């Protein structure tokens, strides 16, 4: 297979998305570096293709999460006001940011993701918040626990802080073509204090709408190349399904350590490429 | 405090159905486009290009359709704050399209 050909794109997207699926994260963080460093595809084309793959993966995984009753759809629609506003800001900014700055920003996000992958997510103990408009408990909900077959109630706190972090996640998502889990996870776990299962499912449910806000702009400005984005989207859906199946049979902790090293290595390569050094040369 | 599980709820089922159907249609169109490519004829190339683009269009429109469906579901339940949030999300996406069409 020739790097950049449709079947090469399909194969690497299956691989990248399967890795993402095994780690419970979106594949954009792997797809953009692979396309730019090894496929010699321009970073803006890679970001456009990755946005479509993020939408495809989010839509493909959402039905099973919704059937399990995990995403908080009432909270999601409110947080999506912030993420879509951030994504629209991001796509408008993208045209003014030089390629080198995008590569450096991507490097920082990859290193943060690698660090986050190694650290364990901790459940923050909910604190009873004082009264006020945002403490009216209108977003409080419950999720089903398959072990006890009971509903576990939870509270949603500090919504304005969560929304501010979500705005930042939207900007990064549109700028880099990724799901921005690196910002969404702390926003949901630490700011909103959601249970981990609910936070992962709600984040996954929201990623598609956030990416669509950036992708619709990119589609109309013809930044999205159908010959690249099509195979990447299809491969991402197939890879996510494969990754979810493999996840049930392996120890995710060892895998996290291994892929955090891979991600850190890709980050170094991307940083070197930003300055015209290293073993790879980037397309314009 | 725990109560008996009642999932999946009706709204979640409807949203899940929309996303599953849209994903299947988008993937099928892109896959058919990829298969039409190696045919090599002019017709095969036209099919290859147009099916791929329509498939991508389906994926871009699908989350927006989900937002519109949520707007309808919240209006039916008279949850006006959440319906307003869905409307704002829709307007922001439409604004992005407007800026994209302008540039």
C-alpha cells in the first residue's frame, strides 16, 4: 500500500481507531500525527479528515451508551453551547495560525494526553453546593449500576466552571481535529464532579456535535478532502468497534503505559518536524 | 439512596436509533464509493467521488439532526430551558456554516 492511498488510509485509520477504542479515547490524537508524519498529508487536510472521523466514532458509539442510560443528555445539550461556541471560534482562528504553531500546540496536547493516560482517573467526592441559580439541581440525574441493577443518583456542581473548560475544549477540538478529551475529562471529573462512567459517556456523546460545528465550516471552505476523509471516517468506525472488542480481553493498564510511550514518541517527532528536523518531512 | 433501574428511557432510545441509522447510512455510502473506485471507468469514478462526498455530508449533518431532535423532545416535555439550549447550539452551528459560505 502506498502512503496516502485510500486503502492505506483505511488501514491506518482502523489501526489508530482500534488503539483509541482500546484506551477509551477518540482516535484523532493518533490519526493526525500518522497522516502528517507518515502519510505526508498537509496538516489542515489531516485535521479536516480527523474531524469527520471524530464525528463518525462519536455517532457509532453513542447508541450503545444511550441504551445503557449513561450519558446525561440534559447536561450535554447545555455544555454543547460552550463546546460549539469554542469550535466555531477555533475554525475562525485556524486560518490565522501558522502550521508551525499548530504542530507545537498538537505536541503539547499529545504530551498532556500521554501524561493523563498514565495517571489514574480518580472519582471526586461530590460536595453539597450552596444555593443559587446553578445549584437548583436541574441537571442532577442517575445512572444504572449493572451489578446491583439499581439507579445511582449523582449531582452536577460548578456548571459555569465546567462550561468555561468546555469552551476551551471546543477551541482545541476545531483547531487540531481531535476530541479534546485532555480538557473534557478534567472538566467533567473535577469541575462538574460527575461519576467517571457518566463523564466518559457524556463526553463521547458531545464530541460529535462539537466536531460537527468545526466540520461544517471546513466542509464549506473546502478544507475537507473527501478522498482522505472518507476512508479515514470508515476506518475509524471499524477500528472503534474492533478496539472495543479487544478491550474486553486485555489488561488496559499495561496498554496505557505502552501507548503513552508511543504518544510521547509521536509528540517528539511532531515537535522536530515543526522545526524541519527529525526523520520526517511535512507536506505544506 | 438507590432506586430500581429503568433504562433505557424513551428519549435515549429515539436518539440512539437516529445516530445508529445515520452512522450505518454514512458508512455504507463511503464503503460503496471506495468499492466503485477500482472499477476505473468514468461512471465508476463519478460514483466513487459523489458517494464519498454524500457519505461525509451525512456524518456532518448527523449531529445537527441529533440537536434538532433533542430540541423537539425537550419542547414536547415543556423543558423550555433545555429546548432554548438546543436552539442556541443549532444557531451556533448554522453561524459556522454561514461564515464558511462567506469565506
